[in-house]
C-alpha cells in the first residue's frame, strides 16, 4: 500500500469487507488524508487486508463506533443484512454520517444517513471527459457498451445464484452507460450471446442503448462507443481509461492508477458528503438499475 498523496477533508473511514473491492478502497483511502480506522466486519474476514494496510481488523460494531463514513464491499446477498446492523448502530448513536455501497445490490434498507452508490469510474478524469464529449453530441444515433473479462474467481461468481456477467461486471458499469445517455432507463430486454448477454435498454425518450457483457478468457476490455452525424467517440478501459475522438487519441493525464480509475476522487467525494459539502444521487439509482436486470 502506498502512502497519502492526495488532498481530502480528514474523515475517519471504516471498510466492511475484505475482498478485491475492499482492497482497492483501502488503498484509495491511504492515498488521501482521510483516516482508515480499520477493515473487517465479521470475525477473520479481512485479517490479511488489515495486515497489508497496517490497520486494525475490526468487528462491524467497532467500525460503526469509530467511523464517520463506512464503505460496504461485501457480496450482494450480504449487503442488506450488513446495512440492517449498521442502521441499528447509527440509531444507537454511532457517529457514521455516510455509507458507500458497492454494487451489485439486492436489498438496501434505510439506515438514517446518506447511502451512496459506489461508481468509481464516474469520478475518473478521462471517463468524465468522455461523458462531457458524448453529452455535447447532437442527437447521437448509436450508444453501445461492450464488456469482456474473465470470470471473477472470488465470491459467488459462476454460481446460478449470482446472476452471471450481467450482474458483475455489467450492473457495476451500467451507471457509466446511463451517464453517457443522460437519461433514465425504463426497460431492458436481454438475449444470450456467446459467454454472456446482450441487453437492449430503452431510455425514457424512446431511444435505445446497448450493453454486451460476457465472461471470456484473456485480458479484460471495456468499450463505450457513441456516434452522431459528425463523428465517433470511443472510451476504452484496458485497464486504464483511454479516449479517442474520431480516431484521434487524446493524451490522458499522468496519474496514479487509483486516480486514473476514480477511486481516490470517490473517497474525496465521500469525505465531502460526510461534511455536508457534497451529495451524491440516492442509492435508489443503483436499485433502479438492479430492477432492470433482476437476479435469479
């Protein structure tokens, strides 16, 4: 883990979870001036991560009692139960003032403080630039996201209960597609493709956007393509974001990978949410995306 290199309002943050997502968040916190008070949540869950990050392995009760913000990075089926327990501690006086939850989601109860959707790429500089360029297009007639990656080897991935590639990485990345559309999605029809799913997403205006997502061997690659009568914009992640406008590469800024992927900026925004200086859209956006693609 690297040391701090990024400004942030000093905020105490606890991470519930110990997998890959929790690891990225822990490293991102350590790149800000926020205070990572611990990771864990259940006995022994995050002992290895705690050791690497040089922070205590805490129980969920301890994290709630010591944190102004919590990051919940647990399997989807566990999110609701974890938030129920967090809500109980907040009601009993815990200092938690904001909670960030990683998708996919299954159930998100009220907890008494702002609950925001983890969407690091929406904070990534190159992705934000691409979205600005796409939103400035005149009536784009084509908007498509293509996602190919190996099946994740953690959690319930690969089991019938998880929901397949449409739920991870698909649901995690749909916020980028919908931000490019700048519209609410009202319906989705899915069909099978080799190794995955094609989703035809109907937007509120009647326009359509496409999502192709599949688990495939080899390296991961994500593409977001938009076109109007004047040209084509292509955003690629393999693994860091790159932007092309009409085939012309746009030089990306020289950033640490956690900043290039938006993780550090997302922590900064979480600290501002705690202080009341910023706010995210409600977690209902994430639940609305889940409703488009119900899990088995």
